[in-house]
């Protein structure tokens, strides 16, 4: 048994998990032998929002901060991703502490949200924001960059440039870029999300041009986030149409895994409480893992639970510590695209 497995096995045994099958997108024989990278995307539900949202069917003990942080860490340990992109992260340090309880395996970068509503909650955990967690045994952090999502920099995405420590991981590329992003919520703000997405795409084009000017290879890119937008929204169409000159062409790995359409939902919650006039049920597809298809090849993605597996009361629950589902996918280098 390897050390990573033994260190996390006791944490895993504490929680009940639903079955997740691996949806193969590559050659299930040959591709599995290639160097790969595993990416997780997850809006972990800010602890500060819990008293506001009042998940009416969820036992209060399940929403306790230490219980949730431990269960979030257990889900991460279950898949041992190389990179994790988080949104609504106000308990990121607590999650990291649980992840590294027996071994300092992960490092974290965090960017708080300006004017986070969490700060207005009594006994809050601090502002929520976006975070990127990565395996420090596999990657070295080269630099971080805030990508503005509006003219005033009131909201930013976080980009981390990671250098593989093992030369077999994407050996043609000295860096891998990872972006964690969280766009404006609520259905009436579709235009705001489109504007934020436009700022994001422009920032990516600028980064792509910088690499071209330096005559550097364009690094593999992952853009992960809660876009608060269904697949038909303009901002998602924008992401699908991104094509940086001599740079990135983005695709959604879960759309590919589910036969060309995004999953039925990535969040499903039933809420009451102070912010709502009546009990409200929301079931939407708003979380995505985008990858640069010109240099990356998806090996597959882990399936999401059925409605029967989630149960009639939605998320979170004793099995699911957030009101969003975590997305997990594996990638390798598309050598046919490497010049």
C-alpha cells in the first residue's frame, strides 16, 4: 500500500460515498499508460452562507464547519487530484489542514472576493473567494496572477502557473496554467456574466500573446469554475468559441463525457431562510472544466450521481458536503498537436 493511500484511508473510512464510474474518452488500454494529470472542480459552499440559505432538509450536524471540512477533504483524498479549483472558499485553510493532517501533500493559493457577503454574517469564517490547491510533490508554483473580471478589479479569477517536478509529465511544456473562476450569481445577471467572461477571455488572449512574443510554447490550460450559467447562456457560448491566436481552443470535458451535452445538473438545492420568501428548489448545470484541446487530450471523467443517488432532498446531505457536485477528470498530452 502506498503512503498516500495509507495516510488518507482512515479519513475515507469515516464517510459514505456514492459510486462513481469512470467515463472513458481515450483508449482505455494505451492512454492509461501515458503521464496524466487529474483535475477537480468544486464550489464547496461558503460556510458563511449556511445560516442564510437554510437548507431545510439537511440535518444541522451535517452543516457543522468541522464536519464539512473533514468530508470535503475526504472527497479530495478519494480521488487524489493533482489540482483542485475551489469557489466559495472561506474554509480553505481548514480544508487544507485536514488534507495535510498526516502528510504535507498539498499547497494552496487563495484570492478573496471583494465585499464578500460572508463578512456580513455573525461569527463568519472570513471572506469567500477562489482557490487553487495543488500537489506539492508533483508541481512547483512558479507564479500566480489575478485575472480581472471587470474594469474595477472588483472580482478576479486566479491563475496559477505550475511547473511539473517530474519531467515525464508533459515534458514538452515547462509550465501548466490553471484558472479558478466564479462568475456573478442569479439568473437576472446573465449580461454581467457575459461581461465577466469577456474580460476573462481577453486576459487569456493577453497571456497567450506574451508566450508567443517570448517564443515560448503555449502551456496547457485548464479553466475551472462555477460560471453560474446554464449551457445555453451567452457566456458559455463565449467559452466554447474561445480561440487565442496560435494559442488555446477550449472544450468542456464533461460535455464530451456526456455525449456532447453537459450533465443534467451540477447543483441541486432546496432552500428556505432569510433571503427567500418561500422554499425554493434549484437544479442547474453551472460548473465546468474547460481544457485547451489543441494540446490536451481527455482520458475520461468521473460520473455524477443520479437523482436517486442524491435523494429527494437535494444537496448538501450526509453524503454530499456542498450544494454543488465536484467534477473530476483526467488528461494527458495530445502528442499529435505538439509541434
